[in-house]
């Protein structure tokens, strides 16, 4: 067997590689090229050592193969890490794929905020220092009916800040049926503990009654907390106390009621055929003192945590020093103001906010778009795949309405000459990756989550993938 030393001597030298690649990598920073080349050679060295230890012969790369490998490594390292993907999963609020997509107007607002100085913390009327929160507070109050509002980094932060401000070193009463984990390690008992409050669990997993709350109230109780169970449903012999009843109890005992609404929609989506969920306005109207919800779930805006409620309590939350650590940046504020303004006109919101538009698209409309698209895709992917259009089910995502499927249509790619795994992996590695769903040995692209203006990117990605296959 060849000596390991001899094998390792066949590895190219970094300087030689750099000379060789110079022409092809001129526009790329030389540090980046050098680091990519070094990593590539190191990986190859490890592969050879590994094979040698396992007693396997190592296939050595030719000069051409090295060049191709190095250029590929340089190009990957030079590619922006955060980039556009085509979401063919049909999951509208897809947390792994960036949740909500912004409207053109919101993007324009972000662009403005980045390109220019702004009155972020400058009061144009008084000429004095202003507060960034006032930029959206009035709009949030108009839309939700609340007295005051505050915005932080995300809803997890909103819940933490609210509890830390109102219940630190005191007790918080929660139903056992609402002690949920939302995902991404957001667990209600842990957040309560982190806020310095003590959790008092009441009721049972499936049933909690008003008397359970009432019995648990002591001199140390700070507030009564309701939590939307989001991606979790209890069915069967269950009962929860309504917001109205809890508010009534809270009033009698002089305790505020706080609700973590999770998704928090400003539109009654049951009007569009989706399941009925209480809107933020309804919860405020029920008398709940502080309501928190996400900016990038059903609202369809940027990542943010919105806190609305009674002025006295919101003022207390605003004064918490933790607030400064959780504050939102100007880009988020710009996008948030833009999307909130859309909600002054509900018809406008349904047409302009991409999340709402995708959720309320009719299956027939999706099918028509699919019929046009199938022909164009067939031209690109044949003879490697057969293409058809098939009914499928989309999901809302983001922990909202977990058991409710939306009728939709998908372009189905059935690979004929390559494996489904090769297709799925290859699609993920494209410059604009295509993420779909695999069902019954086929690759599905649910068109609910692919907008018309994304079709050119989808087609370009498909062309890139299918013109590469023959050379492999
Ligand atoms: C999603 C969710 C959260 C966390 O919200 P983020 O905006 O993701 O931080 C908290 N509570 C509930 C009930 C949720 O559904």
C-alpha cells in the first residue's frame, strides 16, 4: 500500500493554486480566495488520512478536478449566506424560511430608513429628543382600541418584558392547559422563571375553571396570565376560562389580566374561510389589560413583539430598563409602520400584505396559475422529470391554526432519470434554492407560497439545475 506521506505529497500547494486561479477570481477578495483554497486542501488532506486509516484506496484528483473543486469552494464562500429561497412548501408563515414576506411599500420604507437620516428619536414638532415608540403607538391604538402601545424585538421579548415589569418577585397564575412550549425553546414556565416571577399553576391539563384561579389568588399575586396555545390543541373533555370571565375576576380582586396572543391577527380571518380566532381588538375589548403578539405571524410584518393595553401598565413596561435591551431597530419600525397603515383599510390589507394575500388566495386562482406554469416547467425539466399539477394542502404555519389545511395546487416533479434525493439536495444547493415538499415519491411545489414575481427566479433555478445534470 502507498505510504500516507506519498499520498499527502500529491496535494497541491496553496500558492500554486492561487496563481492558477488568479484569472478566474480577480473580482473576489484575495483573503477570501486564500481561505477557501486552504480549507479545501485541508478537507482533502483529512479525507486521504481517513481513507488510509480505513485501509481504503484514495482516489486522487486530477488537475482539472482540483481546479473545479477550488473554484466551487471559492464561489460558495463568496456567496451571500442569507439569500432568497423559493418556498414551495405551502407553509405560509414558515419560521425556518423567514416567516412573513413584506409588501413593496414596507420594503420601500425599510430602504428609506437605511438610505437616509430619519426622525427615529427626534421630535420634529418640538425640536427635542423624541421616542422611537411614538412612531407606531398611535396607529396601534387606533387599530386595536388600546390606550397605549409599545413595540420590542419579538413576542418572546414582549412576554418577558411584560412579566418582568408587572410581576417580578410576585406570582403569576396560569392554567395548566396553557403551559405550552411554542418551539425555538420558548416555554411559558421558563419565561416566567426568567422574568423573576413565580408560576402558580391552576386547574388540570384539560380543564380549568374560574374557581381554580380564584382559589390561587393570594396577597403575592401580581397578575392572571392567559396564553394562546398556538401550535397545540386540546380536544375532547376540555374547558378554559374565557377572557371576559377572567377579566371580571381580575377586576373584583384588583389584578390585571395579561394575554400572550401569539399570532394575533387584526383581521377576522373567518370572513375569508379560515378558522375563527379572536382578533387583537376583541381581546382588548374583552377588557384584557395587556395583550402581546408577534409582528411577523398573522400580522404579516417584520419580526417584532407588540404590546398593547392600559396606559398605566404600558407606562410601567416602558420604564423597565430591560426595555432598552429589547428595543427594535429603525428598519423594523419602518416596515412595521408601513404594514400597520395597510390595516386602516381591511380590503387594502388583504390585497397588500403578502401573508394575508397568500392565506386568502382561492384554490381556483392557484390552479389557473399552475396550469400556465406547468407548461413552462415541463420544457425545462424534460426528459429528467415528468410534470403534472395536483391538488394539495397548504398550512398557515407560525403556530397559527395548526389543524386547518388550506386547499391548494402544486406542480409535481416526478424524477425519471435521477433520484428524488438528488433532486431535493440539488435544489437546496442552487444560488436561489428551491424548497418543496416530498409526497408519495414526488417533489411538490405548492404554488400558494410562490408569488408571481418569484416565478422568474424559480425558472432560472430550474434551468441552472437541469442544464448541469448531463455533465455529471
Ligand atoms: C409565536 C409565539 C410566541 C413567540 O413569538 P415570537 O415573535 O416568535 O418571539 C410567544 N407566544 C405564543 C403564544 C406564540 O404563538
